[in-house]
């Protein structure tokens, strides 16, 4: 869990405009899948490249193991809580090239939990993240991808970590866990931009998200697809700021199918080489195949600031996207993360994610949902490559059609080994 937060933060600092692709492994009982084979082939191919030119590649493994506890694992209403405690292990290896112009990075990862008193909740989850980008003084292009195969407890009740960059909130979760299930998710996002001159820029982006569940549970966990393409033109207002007008077309496929089109205006400001601020405002028209339509405001404001001892991420967005409940929602989401180096060896972490979902389909039975996840943690680096971690987590959820809200408390105490980590 902690690994995922730190890797996402590092990736966001290094490539603020990069997109992430998520892919999930295949589970028993589902239609035939080749996720594991694809993952193995990708890893072996990368390792072959690394061994062929070891001087140009860096391999950075990370291992974490610890004790985890949660007093309401499924975030059920009072009286239906499932309490779990046991072991959690997380293993990952980041393989990246060393090149000033072209960046290639792959991170396969496995997370496993073992709960002696609740063995039905044991899970082994697989992840694979990739990013390939190339930059010249006038052109920037690349593609990012993620693969995830995980238990729905993780997919439907996300943690407070920051997975994606500014203006790219998490999507797809609806908070419903009726029975044991697993989700495979793939996300691919290519991008391209070109400076026509010192002042003007063209920009093109695309996104493809596909989620599939082992078992389809109507109104709770249904397959969905989110496809979008966008094109924009930007004008540089100063050496550090740019104004971008972008048009977007989308296609959503879930319990309902819909096409959407819209546009937004965005202002980006590079406060410093390590700090960025943006402001976005626009609109979107969504037209369902059943004849219904909805007009929505699209907006975002946030920034990422980094100093010698502090790292702050803050992002507030309003978006439209499909969720696993089989509907399309307007999502208001706030993401916050603060890392502070108390000393050279001790780091504190605070994080929060708050969201509110409202279905745009008048015929939908999905109620308005409010969700919050927060965490507070410490990392103490006892040796250069070894650290002790302690993290407290809190989750809260409320649906407008339920008699009360639900909350959960948890903690993780662990040890982390990173042989390639520098102070």
C-alpha cells in the first residue's frame, strides 16, 4: 500500500503530464484471459533489454512486509462489520532506462494479504505500470499504461494515495461490495504535443479504460468502458505560463451507453522547476443512447509544490465518468497529500481523498454517494536501505438511500527494504 503511494508521487513529480494505464489480471470463473502471460512476457522482454545493455538500465526492487488491521474491511453499515487482521506483503521492481531524452519505465508489482481468522478475505493482487516518453525541444510524446488485477475491496474502496497527475482524478469505483469478486482494469493513455512556434502549441491526447469483473452484479459491479480523444491549441502567455483551449469527445459503455462532447479552457503555471499550478473550466454534453441527455460543468484547480523538506499535492476536480454501478456520474473529488521530512531519517505523510457522485441518468437507481479516505503515517529509515513504517487509515461512506453512514479504522505496521534507495 505504501509503495503504491510513493511510486505514484515520484511519477507525478517526474512526468506531470504523463497518463497512467491500468491493467488487471484474470481470475477463475471469468472468460479466458491472457493477463498473466502478457505480464510475464513484458517483464522478460524488459529484463532481456536490461541485461543486453546493463549500463543504460537501472533496476530498483522494493519489498515491504507488515501487520495490517481493519475493523470494517468492507465498509458495511453498523452491525455488518467484518474485522480483519494479519499479514500483508508487497513486492515490486522498477526497471527504467537512463537517458536524458527518452524515458522507458516498467513496474510489475504483487500485493498479498493473509488473514488467519477471515481466510475468505485473503487476496493476491497484481499490478503492472509502464511509461514510455520522448522529448525534444519542440515535441513531447509518449504513452502510459496500467494493469491491475485486484480484489474489489481495493478497487471499490480506494485508499488516499495519489495515483495520477493533476486534473486526472481516480475513476470507476462505486463503493458497493455485495460478495467476493475481482476486477481487471486496463488503462492506456497516449499523448502528443508540438510547439508550432515559441508561443503556440498543438496538443493531442487519448484515453482508453476497460474494466471487467469476474462476476457481474447488477447495480454494484458491472463491466464498463471509457474512451476519449482530445485536441487543443495553446498560447504561451509568459515563459512560465500557458493558456490551452481543448475539445474533447468521449464514449461511455456500461449499464447505459452514451456519447459526450465538450470543451474546456486551462491555464498552466510553472511556479518553479518543481512546482506547478493549473486552473480549468469548461462544459460537457452527454447524450445517452436511450435519448436522455445531460449538461455538466467540467472544472479543476490544483497544484503540486515541492521544497527541500516538503512535498504538497492538492487537486479539486469536477468530472463525468462511468462507475462500476452501471451508470454515469458527475464526480466532485478532492485529493490531498503532504510529505514532510522531519529529519534526514524520519518522514511524515498525510493524505486524503473526498468525493461525491451523482448519477446523470434520471432513470438510474444509483443513489448519491459520498466517500472519504484519509491516512497519517511515519517512515523511519533505520538504515540506508531499510525503513520502519506505521500508517493509520480511515474510511467513511454514505449513500442517500441508506439509514446511516459507515466508517472503518485501520493501521499497517511494516518494514521496507529498498536496496537502490539513496538518502
